[in-house]
């Protein structure tokens, strides 16, 4: 749990049953829960209370949740985890491209919810150190290690010999481990804002990466496909060292 000072989680949800479940789950995990069912009220709370994480339903009575994401991202990078019954690829990609950090489709369980919150908070706490991490740190999960200083990826201690572009993809996903990165976000981060939004280049690289990293590419352990949306790197284990 996040230490002596409780992390504040803002719950923006108008369904009473789901709201109660979220508040109970979040509170039992040791977080300080703030609740509202109004989009306009939520924006005031975000500005005045500075929550550490936002759980956001898209279908609010007074405002579409995507408008909240768009507004909040103009002035803060507070992590936003969307929790919505909208399950199409377009809905997921749209919210993530606007700046949401993660997307959970209803129904969902407490274990998944808390894992997503932890991933969002962990990413926020390390954002300020990302430049340092890229030069000196590493990302480890299972038998996989991304060494940012050496610019190499090791599996069971052996260099897997990624190409420069393959390394850049794995390194970027590792820095956002546990979070979904959309195809558009990956393309822009890796090749700049003017790159073509054709996902073919990513699919080709990912196929090669999986052949090198995964024992069974059809059942990946490290990099997962969010169909129609993007990719997600396995979250680093709680007991894994970060150098």
C-alpha cells in the first residue's frame, strides 16, 4: 500500500451500485476515496483536491467522460483509469488517445481494478525519473530484463539481439508497463507526429519481437495485444528490483 500518506482516488460514477462497490474496494485497499456522479463537479474536485488517480465512467448524466479527459489533460497528467460499459475498439482507442492511462470494461473485479490503480500510480510516481531511468535503470519481469543503459534486452541472462527499432518499442512499453499504449501513441513516440498512422509497421516489428522474446508467440507472457487498440507490457512484479 502507498505508505503513511494515503493516495487520493477520485471516483466519477453516477451508478449507485457501482459507486458503492468502487468506494468500498478502494477504501479497503487503503486509499482515500472521493466520490461524485457529476462531470462538472468532478472538474472542480480535480482542481481543488488534486487527486492522485481518477476512476472515470464515460456515461455521466451532465457530461461525456471524454470531455473530462480532454479538459483535464490540458493542465495535469493525473492518471485516469476509464471504467465503462462501452466496449468497442473505437471507444477504447478514443479514450486512450485523448489521454486516459487505462481502460477497464464493465463488468470487472476488485483484483483487476486494484492492479490497474497500482500501475497508474506507479507510472505517475516514476514519471519524473523517466529520463534517468532511460539512461541507467532497467525493467524486469519474470526472466526478461530491459537494460536501458546498455540498450539491450536479456532473456534468462542471454542477449536476445533486438534491432534498434525493436529495442525502442520494447523499452517504451517497459517504461509504461501495465498500461495500454495505443498504436497511435506508439507510432508518434517512436517515429514522430508526422508518421503514417498505418499499424503495419508495428505489427511487423511486434511479430519479430515476439519470436525473440516469447516461448509461444501465440500465448505471450510479456507483451499483450489489446485488439484494435494497442499493446501492453506485463506489469513489473512488486518484488522486482528497479536498480
